[in-house]
């Protein structure tokens, strides 16, 4: 689960990580009083107004503004709150800014990149740091990869200690007090909050010789949310694709894609393979959809509803393997759902496994227009060809 910068900073603060202080708001009526409150509470004239969206690159996209005066801040806050912000991470359609963070401005001496994540290839957590942090970190990674330093925290007894020393040396931060403790606390925060990513870009040194987390991006392993009710409460539905939210309500695993062949499959592995074969046959999948191991009339119907809400869909490929679920039941479910929902797209059905023959008979004898196929190749080819 992604969370906002201001929420990530709330978590960091609990671990004594020095953060840039500020207040988040969502109503334009609160703009003036919040700017004044930031100026008073943190004893500053200049403030920064920052769009809170689940995407990075806000600075370059115009979503982070330095405001030397109250009037500048007023102008920036009114512009950014409610704007459609386009960054290199939002895609061309951009994201609506429903919240802004108004924070103290700091006099930055230097910007560093800092992250902790899990490195699957080494089976251990890894610190990733660079002394060339800030808004151009992607370019640094692309053009000067040797400026990105990694230190792994394997399961040897002093792994954390030595990884922390390594990053302090590589960033030349020895002169700063408490950075060793800060990096250890960041790792503690990463572990205890079940983060899949904890990224601070930039981590800055200020002209008054402090180290401060200026930005924060924290991704939480969704499977751990049951043990973090306070983090689960950070979930911001407005940041999610409405179709994916609806699918989650139905208990379906759905990811919207850009193609026009809707896919309804049971099992994530088979769903991936189905998308591959659609592409292999020259088509583009409209979605990933795993209806789960126990597909029944209800799940099939809900699956159709979700797939059809995507106006790009021109054909639907149903690929179900009958293991526990019996194919004849799925066939009846498909027929019932197609009748009830009054579909106007081509539906290709491929059922294999338990009672597959019976299922094919049921589909062939039904009075609804379905194309049945026996192999996955045949099914995908038909689903793609029918569009043409
Ligand atoms: P994003 O990563 O989405 O672009 P950041 O929070 O990293 O957003 O802000 C982008 C840049 O804006 C930072 O790298 C920094 O140079 C500048 N910036 C952000 N907050 C402040 C601040 N409080 N004081 C001074 N500069 C800031
Ligand atoms: Mg940043």
C-alpha cells in the first residue's frame, strides 16, 4: 500500500527521524490559517507548498513550490490544491491533488538519496544511497550508476552495524552527530512497519548542520496491514483506480491495463500466462483478473461487470482451469451472467479440467452467442481475431 509523504513523515517522527515539519490540509478554506500556523510554530517566513499524491517527480511537475512570503504561499497553495498534476510517474493523465502539505522551508546545503528495500537476488535488505540525491536521481542512476552505493544487511551478527558505517563513509557524513543512530532507527522503522520500500529523497544537510528528511516515500506490505491498524487507516481510496477498488470489494484481483482483450481467469499464474498468450497472438490484454480458485456464478458475474466497466474492452477471453471448481458449473455461470448482463462484446470461453467435456456441451447447446475453444492458443487467437 502506498501512503502520502505527510503520513510517511508521521511514521518517521515516531522513530525520532528528524523531518521537515508541516501540516497537511484538504480544504482551501484552511490555507491562510495553516500557512500562518507553520510560520509561527516553526519560526519561519518562507514555506514550501507540496502536493500530496501517490507519485514522485512532483517538484519537476510543478507540485512543490518554494514560497518566500505569506502571499506567495497563498497563491501556490490555491493553485496546487485541486490541480491535475502531471509528473513522469503519474502518466499523461496526471493525478488530482486533493491534499497539500505546507511545511517549513530549509536552507539546504546538500541533497542525498537514501532508501531501504529488499534485494531478492541477495535475499537480504539493502541500503541504497547516493551523495547525488534530489530530483535528478533517475538520471544519476542511468548515467552515473557508480554514484549509487548499496550496502546489504545480511544475517551475519554485525551486518547492520557495518552497513551503516559503510553508508556513512560513502556519503562522507562522519562529521554529523547521531547519523549512525538515525540510520539504525530508519532500519528499525522499515522492519517494524513492514515496509517494502522506505525512501528519503532528498535527505538533506542544512546550512545549520542538521540532517533532515525532506521527502519521504514509504510503501507498506499490504499483507501486514492487519497488524498495523494505524497505518491501514492511512489508506487513501481517492488515489486508487475506481475499478480496482470495486474489484477488491468483490474479492477479485484485478489490475487495469491498456489493451482491449478482457481476461477472466482463475489463478494468478494462469492469468499471467493468459496475458502472455494474448500478446503472443498479436493482441493487447485489457486487464489482469484472477477470479480466485472457487469461481462461481457470482464471481463470474462480478468479473464481467468489472471487465465491462472498461470501455476499451472489445472481446472477453475466459480461461478457467477446473481443479476444485467444476467446469460445468462455470459454464452455467457464464451463460447465466451473459444473459443477465446483456453483453455486446464477443466472449470466447476455454474451460479445461474437471467436467470440461460436459461444460463444452452445455456451452455449445446454449442459445447465447459464445465462442468456445479447447486450447488456450485457439481461445486467445479467436479473442484477438474477433476484434479485427
Ligand atoms: P518530489 O520528489 O516529488 O519532486 P520533493 O519533496 O523531493 O518532491 O521536493 C523536490 C525538491 O524541492 C527537493 O529536492 C528540494 O530541492 C526542494 N524542496 C522541497 N522541500 C523543500 C524545503 N522545505 N526547503 C527547500 N527546498 C525544498
Ligand atoms: Mg523527492
